[in-house]
């Protein structure tokens, strides 16, 4: 089985439009736009969760967002991309995050004997 990594497009590092587009996607979902913006553990988890969803969506629908690159304002492009993804896949780019607050819940559930 081939291991797959979720990574952001390389253009994020050098293309101002792509970087702005990704920031707009984070803001669209109310997530911090960078690791340095995170003030606490909850922010950090939200940032990572949204980063995974955004990276996946950018990979899956690469042709769509690249068609808007440098042609559409990044904020409008982010809104269009979110709408497009919803129509095509029936889900949000950044889905509701799981509840990370219940520490030990899974371990307790696994230890219950029938």
C-alpha cells in the first residue's frame, strides 16, 4: 500500500495569489491562517484540521482553482471554490472537526467487555 501525504501546493511558497487564496479559504471557515496566529491548543487543532481539508480539496480540484489563478480576486475565488466543492462532492472543504476534548474516551470504549 502506497503512503500518501497531504501537502499544500508548492505554489503556496512563492505565488502571492495562491498564498492569498489559501488564506481566504482558512478565513472562510473561521480558522487561523497560520501556525503563528494560533493562541492556544484549540486554535492549533482548528488550524491543522482546516489545513488538511484545504490541502485535500486543492489536490482533488486542482484544475478548478488553477483556472481562477490570477484571473479572479482570491477572496471571490475562495467563495467560488467552496461552492464548487460542495456541489461536486456534497461536503464542505473543512468539515466539522471531531471533539478532541474527551480524552480517554476511546480507550474506555475499547476496554468494555461484552
